[in-house]
């Protein structure tokens, strides 16, 4: 029997009364996020590279009349998952880091893709149980099963080890489901 996905409710709704826009603060920080700078300069939103790649591959498979599900292993904040879901593909997203999982759940709600995206709070592995995972303090984009992998791009950030759930993909994917693409 396949394992059930993690219940996924948005966290941003609970804090919306505490949210502020940049204009509420009067000035931008010394180094605002690059996407804020792009918007202020009038440049259009740029899709993350992973989103474009996933959509190109899935569109090619769709033209070939191939059907199946998209597996987003190491989903991070869900960009690849949402790219597939907005095209109508069923998505199984695996993310063991709680902070990232919260962002995915927010995205599922705000993108209205709850019928297409199933989220699993776990690392994909060859066994069920727990594994040691490494993440960087202050970063959502660099976590890994090795401390070296986690720190590769951001050597100065503090790395912390934590225990996360792990599950084999075979425990989640039904035998009747065809995997179209695994990221």
C-alpha cells in the first residue's frame, strides 16, 4: 500500500496580518534581493532555470503522447513542482527540510494546484527510517546528505546536521503509475 503524502496547509495565511510591504519601511535595505531590484527597474519576472527546463522536457514528452507523473526529489521550495503542475501533470514532491516544506505548502495553496501536487516531508532514499541531513543556517537552497555538498556554494555559512525522515520511492509510487520525469 503506497504511503500517504504529508498534510499540506499554507503557513503564510496564518501570518498575513503581520506582513508588510517594502514601502511600509520607507527605504530599501542596502542590498535588496535581486528579484526586487529587477522589479523596481521594470524588468519582467524571469522564470527560474529549473522551471523552464522541466516545462521544456514535459512539453516534449506531451508532444510524443507520453503520460505519467513528475517526481520532484529535493523539491526545495517547489519551483519545478509548480512548473509541472501548471501544465496539468501530477507531481510527487519530496522535501525533508521543514522550512522549505512550508514554502511548498504555501505555493500549493497560492497556485491552486492541490489536486495535482502531493508533498512528502522526507528525503528519497533506498530505505525507510531517518538519515542525517545537512543544511546551512539562513539558506533555503543548499541542503544535502553530506556537509560538503551543503557548503559547496556557501562556504562561510554555518552548517547544521539534523535527522530527517527517509522513504523509498517504491513506497510512494503505485505500480500502475508511470514516471515521466524525475528531477
